[in-house]
């Protein structure tokens, strides 16, 4: 379809020629549009109903990690996966997913979480999978509970542990709380598939309505905004996502005064836990996850109130560079940037947004940090609200922010810096125990200008930072660069042994210009996301004893005899072994060459720590090994007494028996490790039992039974204070040198050999006695020769 087909309803385009770049997001007849929710192959069991949205204004929700995935609400609900490039049919759902008696499903709230779109529809939580296109009803929420709000904050680093936890967390609740001192909500840890009920007590009464909620990954909390009943103020409250954190003190937020009603908030995209808060009269800002909220400074001749003339906030958008924009119901657009003090300015559009657009407009940031205005064109008739069955086509225009800022009156203060240069903006870093991180940024000021800087952390319970400033060489007359340094370390490194895991998680570090002008089109804030946790590439390798060629092990199969392995992994302790021999294919790709050992030699594996393919250090900490097939043809050199244990050490058998279903992968790990060098109530009861822990710091070694064969071991590092990672490795040992066993018992062989030798001697003796003729003849001939020799000289 040609773009000119959409020009007829747009006589105002020339009016914006200097302020906007006209572009169209129009229907593409060849594109695949999402016409309805996908149903099983046999179709829906009952009639499909159009999903409706009540309200005088449109709502645009975007997926934080997927720019072109958006949900648009106006009369009906429309989901796009291509940024509205194709025309959209409204969404339908099956009535059998709803509560009984629901004839017109109304969408009250929606949020994205990874591959899922979670919706509160007429009191029910529904989850739509964007990948499989399947719609389902969430479990765990009783039928008599009406849910009208859902919230999440997707994380875009999908390969990280902390990100997966944040991304999987979804909160659902009824904003009208029946209790004044308790918040009851439902929390999902599987992206909205199932929920469990949660409650937490408040230290003050509220007015009966929850104003909003979000997930704060850096704080590991669900965060709610509430109105205090005892004052004209609002306050953020926090509840830890994971129950094990309940023993920790919860974050505390200061109450803040509000000037109007309809208070709400939005978490900004930069990920530094900044918030924009608003009510019916003012716009507020928090740089610290709601712990402190202050009113924004409006750049105008009359900065008393941000909103006036019954104008209210309609939409808040943000980007990862710290920019945010506020669209009001009167068509005004305010622009601001994260930082202190918080400043916003009303963009000087020649007039509020055109009446022709009605109430269908919405905004979002472009990749170049400008503002894209989206509005719907009704293909049926130009009404203020679409019928829920109406097809949707979207048009768009771009507002160039810097051009608008240049026309603000009174003029904005000029930018006092020319550049903010760094290589870590929006990057993700990992810090394991004992590691530190050094970051730096270079600031190029304007001529004869001085700048102030801020370095902040979103979670002081995870990281600490030391900062310094270094003045550089002059770049031009009046221009001297400045370099900022931040040395980041872990709070966990300062905690006592056994408690370091409490300080793992994510925190953001931001370097920013203090009191920077909104006119600065250069970057004024840089952000690093720092994870106190295990890097995905951190692992251990077991050092081999040479570079021997073992390509013959590719495709090699070997047999484990049934009397040397226990498939229950209990090391034959219950008198049970396998019922049949086992043939195993050697995994050459994983194990490479085995460590070759003579059966009378002993082995202490050397464990090396790697980040990716980069060697870090030799691991000196305690570790354990177990044979993956349940073989028990090995033991340990030292006993508990010999290594100096003061309490009974852990052992594989005790750890496995303690489990309902013995599993070596989980029986003995860094989470349940306990060393034996401290006294306990039981003491060292069995000092002569083997000590099954290996380490570079002790003399314990593996020794072998008289068995030739291959053993494959899993290795696990135990000390929880060494690394956040569950460090595991795998290696093989090939034992040789054991002589083949005879089919006859050794005693019988010895008796038979001795008897045979004795019989030979006896037989020889008897033979000499019974048949002496030949010997006598030889003796007579010898005597005759001697006599003849004596006669010759006499003659």
C-alpha cells in the first residue's frame, strides 16, 4: 500500500515541517499480523471474545528488551512484533479462560516478562507466550481474588543468574487493599505462569489503595508506592523477593509530600533504579529507588507547578542514556534527564498535539534519542475510541529534541562540557570474591568551564566504591580534560566466613555530571552494571600429566565389571552392587586424555581456575571427587585423625544417605560444606575413617585398588568463601599395572609347584639308585685312562 493513501487525514503535516520528520508506520499487506491469540489445533472450546480496554486515552506499552514488541490499547488491544509496520487486528480470547459470567473481557493492566505478556483481564491473570503464541491462565490465584494490576521490570542480560531471577519475577495484586496495615499480593518466579501469595506488614496505615508496583533487581525487592493515612504524603515500601532475605533489614524510604491525587510512578530504563513519580499537579524524581523523592525543577517563567488546567500525566518514556519524556493528557511533552538536581522542560511545540489525532497518540524514544509520536488512524470512522473490533493502522512523526530545546524560552543554560568519554557505558561486569574493578571516564569541559561530578551506586549493600580525579593536559586554550576513576570492590569481601553469599546480586554504578544543562546533547551520564556473582565463563580445569597422544580414546568403549560399581552411588556400603557389567563409551570431547597412573602410585589432582580460556590461578581450596558411574575402586591416603580434624568430617556416604534420593551432584556442594577443623558437640568419633576431602593445602591423595581400568570423576570445589561459583570439573584416570588374576587359587598353585619340584628331585634320586650301570662304566674308563697316563713316563 502506498503511503500517499494515508495523506488525506493529515492537513497539519506542513505545520510541523520544521519541528518534525514525517514518516509513516503503515499497513504492509504481505506481513503476517497477529489476528488473535493462538489456540490448540482443534480450536477454542468456546466462543472467542474481543479484548477491550476502557479509558479515554490510549496506552502504549513496550517490551524493554525488544524495541518492536509493543502493546497498544485503545478501545481494543493490539499486539505488534514489528513496530506497527503491519496492520493489526484486535486481540481475542476464549471465554473459558475467564471467570464464570464474564461476557466482555476488560484489560486492566499488562506487563512484559521475557517471552511472556502478562495481563490482568476482568480479575483474572492471563499469560501469553510470544514465542509459542499460546495463551493460558495463571495458576495459584484463588477464583475469589480479583487482580487488577500486574507489574515487572524485564532484564535484558538473559545469560546471567541475577537477570533471570529479575526477569522471571512478576507481581500481581488488587490495588484496593482491604487492610490498612498489610499488603497482600501474588508473586510469580516463572514469568507469570504461576503465583504464590505473599504478605508483609507495614509500619504505618495506608489509605486503602496501592498506587503502583515494580521489581527492583538491584535491591532484590518488590516495591510498592502507597498513600500514608497519617499525613498528606506518599511512601515507597519494599518486600524481598526471596524468602531467605527476610532476616535482612528491608530498605527504608522517606515519605514525600504530594500536592495532588492520582499518584503513580515509572521505573526508568537506564537500570540505575531512578524513578519518575507524578500526581495530578506535579512531577517528582528519585535517583535512589524511591528512598528519597524530590520535586522536579520545571524550566519556565512560572516553575511553581508542572501541570495545570486539569492536565495530568498520560505516559512516561525513557531510554538507556538517561533521557525521559512525559506526555500529558493535554498533548504537552516534557523532557528531562536523570541526575541531580532533577530538571524538566516543556518542549515548545507550536500548540498542543493536533485535535485530529484525538486521544490515540503515544510516544516512544527513537534509537537516536529523539521522540517518536505514534497515533492511530481508524479505518472505519474517526471516533475518540475505536470499537474493539476495529483494524489498527499507525502513523508516526519524529520530534527532534535538540531542535526543540534550542527554542525554549527563557533559553536553557548552555552545556558546560563538550564530551564525556568512556568505554563501559551500559556494559555488564562480574566480580567474584576477591576481585575488584577499575573504571574511568574522561570529561572534556567547555572553554573556561568548571564541572562537578557524581558517582553513585544503586545498592550499597553489594558494592563499595572509592573515587579520584586526575587533571589532564590542556587540550586547547581554557580546555583541560579531567579523568574520573572509580575503584569498585565487593562488600562480600568484608563479611565473615559463611556469610558472603548474602551480599551477592547486582548494583549499577553511574558517573554523571552534576547540575548539567538539558541542552547537553553529549552524554552526561554513563552507567555500568556490576554483578557480585559468578561469571558465566568462570570454571575449573584439571591439569593433566603430559601431552601424550590419546586419539585412540575417540570412540573407545570399556567395560566396568559388576562387582566394582554401585549404581545407587552408595559405594557398595549396603552390600549391593550392580547385577551386570556396564559398557561405557569414553567421552573424549569432554575428558580429553585420561591421567595415566600406575596402580601403586597415588594422585592429588591439580585444579586450575579459568575465566573463559584465560588462566587465573591454581585453586588452593578444598574439593571433593566422585566417580560418575558409582565405581569404588579407589580410596584415600589419609584419615581424619592424620589431617588434624577436631570434629567428624563429612563423607560421601553420610551426605548421600541424608538424601531421599542419593544424587552426587547435590549431596555435597559449597552450600552445605562444613570443615572439620572446628570443635562441635559430637567431636571426632571415628578418627580412623578416611578423610575424603582433597586440597593443595593438605597431603591427602587418591589411591587405587588392584584394578586396571578407567575411572571418570566429577570434581567440586567446596569452600563457599572462595568463589560465588559452583566450580565443577571432570577428569578421567586410567589405572594400569595390576597383573591378571589366575583362575586357580594362589595356595593351590604354590602347593602344586612345590610338589612338582619335590617329585622331580625324588625321581632323580631313585633313578640313580635303581640304574647305576652307565655311571660305573664311566668311572672304570676314567680310572683306566689315569693308570695309562702314569705308565708312559716309567717306560
